[in-house]
C-alpha cells in the first residue's frame, strides 16, 4: 500500500509475501530502488527470502517510522507457513518466518510506547482471524498481535497474509486485509 502526503507518494510498503531470491534480486536492481529507501519498503511475511531481511529496504522485525511523525505508523513482520512441509528450507521456506520471543517482547514494548495510529502487519491478531476467517492458529505472531490490539487499538490495521480483500471493524480499529497485488492509499 502507499502512504500519501499532500499529492506526492512519500512511502510505499509491500505487506509481505514479496517473494524469494529472484524477486529480491530484481528489486535491488530495479529503478524503484534508487537509494531513497523511504519510498519503497518491504514488510516480510512467510513467503519471503529471509536472507534479505537486513537489506536497507526491509522493515526488519518491527519498525516505528519516526520520519512520518511519532505514533503515526508501526509495523511487525512475520507469519507461519501452513504449507512449509511442501517447501524447501533455505529456498522457499525459512525457520525465522516468525519473530522470536525476545523480538516479540521488544516489539510489544515499542508498540505500547508509540501507540500508533496505523498498524501494518503481515498476519493479524487471533481474535480478528477468528472473526474474519473462522479459525485460530495459536502461533507466536498471532499472540503478539493480539497483545498489541488488546493493549492499544490503532485507528487502522493493514495486513495481507490471507490474500483476500476484506474490511472488518473491531472496537476502534478498522482492519483491512489486502488481496494479492491490491493497493491501498492512505493520507496521514
């Protein structure tokens, strides 16, 4: 999706499942990766090559976006691959597709400090998964995101793990799941 300020795009964030080695190498070589890393960023999901997690275009484990103003935007990466038994470790699946407990604790602390207006994740909280998709997976990422939601409800929460175009309002938060290749433009 894109964050819009006035009439110019200031930030474009891909919400995960960007791809494996070839897609990341093409991105690094593309005209869109022009050295202004603020413009094009990637939030890693479960269908991503984690050897690229530390590239400058990656949002890392979590990100606060101080350049957009304190408390405006926050992101947390990761999700579980339910099809990992069909994929190849180090080629189409990576063990670190979810953040670990230490990273989760740090992300939750920073989220609670920032109290963001907009939350961007690859997956969604447990309760939202249950309401929208009718099931729960008791995974670390879902539990972390549930804790975030219970501690602070942002105005907007954007995610993409389920590759469906869905909007759901829960409490003070409008949840938007983006379909594959769907674009959402926000003005902050």
